C-alpha cells in the first residue's frame, strides 16, 4: 500500500518553525529579514508566483520588497537596479523572477547577485559548494525534496536514485543532493537511450521534465519512492504532474501528489533560504 508524501502539511510545519526563527532573529538583531523580489513585465504566471512568495513572507514575518519593473526596461537599467539591491543593507536576499523578457540576458543579471544574497541558489559559488559537499544556499525545489525524504524517514544512502531532467535549476542540483546523501545517482534526459529501463532501476525516482504524465506505471519498479516535480495541465485542463499518478501510485511505497506535493515546499524553502542568508550576513 502506497503512502502519500504530503508536501502541504510538511510546508505548514516548516513555516511555523521558520516564523519562530525569524522572530528570534528580529529580537536578537533588532531588524527584519528582508527579501527583495524583482519582476519584469506582466507575465501572468510569474505574477501569481510573486504574489504567493509575498504572501509566504507575510506568513513567516519576513519583510518583502517587491519591485515590478516595466517590460521594456533595458539591460543596463535592470543591472543598475540589481546592483542597488546588492548594496542595500535592508535586503538579505534577492530573487529575480524568471523568465525575463527576451531582450534581457538572464545569466548576466543573475550573475550580479552575490552568493550571500542568492536565495535561489543559482550562482556559480553556491552551485560549486553544493558539488563539493560544502554548506551553501541550495536551489529551493531540490532542497525541498530532500526535506520531504527526511521527514518521512525514507533512506537515501546506498539507494539507486534516478533523476529525470537535467536543468540547472532542478535536475542537476537534485542529483548532487542525492549524491551527497550517498545515493547512487543516474541522471536521464531527452537523449537518454531506453528511459524505461533506467527508471525501472530506481529505488528513488525524481521526475522534473515538464511533460504531463510522462512516467507511466510500466516504468516504475515495485516499491519505489516517486517524487513528481512537474506541474502541467492535462488534456482536460486539470493540473497534473510528470507522473501518471493514478496508475503509478499502486506500485509505489511513497509518492508525491500534484498539486500538494513538492509545490508547497518550494516557496517554503525560499523562506528558509532568506532566513539563512540573513543569519550568514550577521
């Protein structure tokens, strides 16, 4: 019988702990934890994400600074704005909501954010430290997955883990976190030969490809732990993940639902990272 990994409940518990820690920080240092959120343009999906992040800040007591910049802002103007946030002592963490408009070079903008204010864990220094197994700010979604495995006492050391997806934001840091936890890790992607065979080897299967119900029941080993990071719409417009949940769940020991699985943990780990950057800067 499978068990559902309830990301929503875990996120609520973690946010309560973060709120308490934020209060202790404020009492000790006499200042707020400050998070700057920068959004360029009017992307409707991005606007929802930004509102959710600001709401989460309010919930845990982090002071948010939201900057809504025009679609036609120039590269240089955006760079100057980010540079000002970098030097602002009220700001402990900086988040630039992606995607940026086509005329903006996102890599150039993100490189302006120093490691100590990089709440997304995207900069070269934080990624390098992750690869070396050193303490760093870690990308929110993969870090949230590790917290879920930890909370449900799911062993990782010595297990075969397969990560489907190799993005710099999710797939690659996810693989490194699992490797640092002593799993034997395989990373699959669009050029992987015989994806089904690779997935069937997984004790822990983590999927982040952005394709609705890509992973079917015949691709999952009996008793596997399945972590679905995808967020898609099926042909009926219903939210679904990268895993065919209804059919795959019968083969699992544990599985994350969509929605209510990994999603709530991502913003919660952003709050965790914002607090971490504040503490590290003191």
